[in-house]
C-alpha cells in the first residue's frame, strides 16, 4: 500500500523533473510542488503505451528498452518520458511520454533507435505495443 508521504514525494519529484531539475530521491522542489506543470501546455500530446515480454524474454526486453530512457529524454521535442515496470509482473512495461504535439511524437517514432527497438519486438514482446494517444488537460485559467 502506498503511503501519503510516498505519494507526496513522488508528486514533488515529478514536478521537479517537469521543471528540468535532476533531483536526488530525497530532495524537495526548491520553488514548491507543482511548478514544472506550467511548462506542459493544455492539449499537449501524451502517450501511454504498454508492452509485455514473452515468457522467458523479460530480461532481454528490459535490456533493449532501458537505453530508450536516455535517448528519448535527450530529444529536444520530448517533454516528459517515463519507463515503468510492474513490480508484480516483471517484463510488463508502461511508457508515459509527453510531446508538444502529434508531429513531434511522430518524428520521435521515426528516429532510428525507435525503429530499431520496434524491429526487435516480435521476438521479445507478447502482442506488440498497445498505445493510448491522449491529450493533456489543464484547469481553466482565472
């Protein structure tokens, strides 16, 4: 069960990452929680994707997927990128990505390292990638 303190710490760390800060796990945002959210525009293009390793291929899928973190985060068009793996089901990955618009996301998918990753999936992933294309919603301005 996640505690309130764990949720608060996660929210503060996410806000710092959105603001471009690199924070140690015990750091707090200097300007207060939530400051980085202003950098993500209402209507930004968000993607939540899921991929599951074939039985026995968990380590191989993880090995080819981990390098994506630095590669995607170094793309100037990428605003947010998180790769997550289930604690209960190793090899079950969820990607969370935000780009300013769909064109930036499509350009990301055309990058050689992304195309190369996709070519390896048929042998490692069960059913390919499931993608939800979303938009960021923000509260109305006063």
